[in-house]
């Protein structure tokens, strides 16, 4: 490939094209009762992150969910 001139168009015959793997990294929820919502996710076995605070809870590293107070 390095032996070809700049701008060379390569034939894609025999090359399997793959789309990029799609993943969801973050979910942000606006809720009226942060503590109640956080308790719900804890009941599912999720762990709160120590970086959350009153009015803002974060669950990680296995589950990327942020529960924020909705005004």
C-alpha cells in the first residue's frame, strides 16, 4: 500500500465492510424525586458513584446513568 501513489483508489473486492460498533455510554434522567429514583436503581443492583451529590446521583462504572433533579 505504501508503494502506491497518493490518491490511488483501492479495489474493495474481497474486503468485508463492517459498520462501527454502537454503544450507549451515558443516560441522563431528569426526575422530580432524586432519592426515590436512585433507590430504584440501587434495588436493581446498581451502585452509586461517590461523585454524586444532593440533587445529582451518578451510577458507575458498570452502568452509566445520571439522575438529576428536574425543576
